[in-house]
C-alpha cells in the first residue's frame, strides 16, 4: 500500500493541516470549514487544498 500523510494548505484561509492520502471521509478545514478532500474509493480527491509537503 502506498499511503502517506500529506501536509496541505487550505485555499480559502491558508491554514495548514495534516491529512491521510487515502482518507475515506470528507475532510473539512479546522478554521474556516471549507472542504479539503472528498473520498474517491482509493486516494482522497483533493478539492480545496494544495499539498505543501509529503510526510512519511
């Protein structure tokens, strides 16, 4: 399995969060509530964020 943790930055408020690359639920920003990811049956679909760093 090629799953990793990702440090992402919210496009709306620039808050940084750490998420799992294969998240099975929608993840919202802890500050503004914008949707960061949607589940896609495998890797999470990044919709409201930019990847800052890949953590291993």
